[in-house]
């Protein structure tokens, strides 16, 4: 049966009116029972948890001035939806596992991974990863609009950053600092300004001292531009790349679904080389829309190749 610590944590989460933590611990109990061979009980617990997901997570409301900086959502994305190398998906799975079993880690004086840096070209799955982690853990996802933080509040950005970390402490969830390059640039660059050095120094202090139960994720398109002091502040660094031919084939098949015509995807994938996951997805969506508007129900090879070509031509 369940361990004493799990039962106490389950009761405490209920008394604290913390439904997300309650569901997380319930899933830990299900996993524990499954490992002991009590599959029927484990399945019953999982079904009860799944049924409870019908109730949406309450969206946080922030003080004036922060609402426009923080975009809030309640994703239902799952890790199985991510088209990425198995090694990368395994590392994301490790983040999820450590979060779900953080109480077990705490009994040994250890903490779960909760400060993550995602690095790679645009459109390769960084934002989706934040949504997946939120969806898998049944937590809200808060996306910090870095461009608005810097450009609108220049001169008081550090103060706004402090308020954001207060929110991280008060509202447990997944916090994504999107386009982190805006404040994370190398402090020694010639074109750096004093204000941005102060902002970066503030961020380094805030993330170093953060002891919240939230998961903090920073996304960057170019890790080479980041200040080296940042890297040791993160518990894990995940790197993203453009899809391989086999990944592109899988992605196109998923995107087209029932609209796929009678043609092989292998020859198509060569034309998709150099495009990101997001660009390939958009090309597939464009092909589906064109097919529907033409009164047809299957995407042809010629049409899909044309849409992929249009995506590549945008860079010329």
C-alpha cells in the first residue's frame, strides 16, 4: 500500500486546497501500486485523476502591469506529441519523473530539476516543451513576454523582474522566459548597456535564490550569445535541432492525418530539409486548407511540395 509520507502529503495537499499537488501525489500513488503489481488499483486511481482533469485549472490574476507581461494558459499537451530524438524525450521525461517524485528526493536531501534552459533554432519545439511539461504535470503555463518586459519598462526592468519572481513563488506552475536572449546576453559584449547588465545580474540573483515549487524554463535561439554565468544556474540544458528526415516524415504524417494522399513521404522529406518543425507544420496546414478550398479531401504530393517550397523561399 501507499507509503506513510505519501498519505500525509495527500492529506496536506487537500487541507491546503492545492488540487494540482493532490493530483500529482495521486499519480505517484498509482505508480507505486503498479510497481507492486496492484495494476487494477493503479488503473482505478489513474481513471479518477483523468476524470478530474475536466475541471479547468484556475487562471491566475496578477497585479496591474504584470498581466500584459505574462501570458497564461492551461495546456493539455503530452510528451507523446513531441517529434524529437528519443534522447531528448528521455531527458524531458526525467524532469517529469523527478517532479512527480520530489517528496522521495527530499527525504534524501535532494531536489528535483526545476530550472531548465532550452536552446535551439526557432520552431524546433522549445515552447511546445514548456506546454508539454505543464500538461503532463497538470499545471498552468505562464509565458513571460521578454520583449515587452525590456522595451516597455526600460529603466525599471529589474523591479518588474523581481515582481515576476514573486509571482513564481506565489503561483505554482511552469514559467517560460521566452526569447531569453533579450536579457541573457554576455555581459562583456561591446554593445551592452549598463541597464541590461543590471537586469542580467538581477536575474542571476533571483534564479539562484529561488526556492519555489514552480518549474522555471528559459528559451534561447542562440546559446552562444548567453552569459556563461547563466549555465551553472540551470539544473539541465536541453538542445533542439531541425528535424531529421525520419522525424520530418513522422511529423508530416501526423499533420496531414486523413488528408494524406497516396504518395510516399520519403521523397517529400528531402524537400523539407532545413525547415523547422513549426515551418513543416505550417506547410502541411497550408496544403490542407488549399485542398479543402478546392473541394477535395486528399493533399497531393505536388501541392505539399509547393507549400514546402514556399516556406523555403521565404528565406531568399
